[in-house]
C-alpha cells in the first residue's frame, strides 16, 4: 500500500509540475511579450499586471487538475495519448468558458472579436502543451 501511495504522490506532483512549468512561461510570453501590444490595444490591461495573482491561479489549477486527472481519465500506459486528447477536450473548453467568455461579456475593450481570437488561441495552445504532459505524468509505469 505504501508503494501505491508513493507512486500516487509522485504522479500528483509530476502533474502539478507538468501544468505549472509550461503554463507560467507560456502565459507570460504570450500575454506580456508576443501579443503585449495587441492586448494593450484592446484597452483592458492595467498599467502593471499583478503576476503573483496569475501565479496563484496557475497553482490552484495545477493542484485541481493533478487531483482530478487520475479519477476521471484512464491512466493505462497504452491509452495515454487518448486520455490526453480527452483531457484537452474537456478542460480546454471548460477553461475557455471560465476565462475567455466572461471577460469578453463583462469588460469594456476595444474589440471583443480580437480578444476572443487571442484568448481562444492561447487556450488551445496552452492545453495542447499541458494535456500530453499531464497524461504522461499520470501514465502507469508498467
């Protein structure tokens, strides 16, 4: 039983890392470097973004995804890619519905269409990166 708990905890923390390690640099580069001017043109950014709040959001998401993944998706080694696709399908749509749509609905911005395009693209790229990593972190070793 201790071996199972140790493996489960290792997979949990690997899942957390699989989410946070690519998410922070991807989010930072996407929003504050590559498309910084486009986001500022939308007139929805504050003068100084509060990076610790964004990081806190990522940590919460990582912990929840790491806990949920083995309870909802198949962790058998031979189906890890299918499970990654399923995770991508479920959580990219859920994330998009929690983040992109409500912001577009509630906040004044220069172009809702431009915002939707930028954030939808980010969500797709983000989950294309993290979904296989989380699936690999949870994949049975034998």
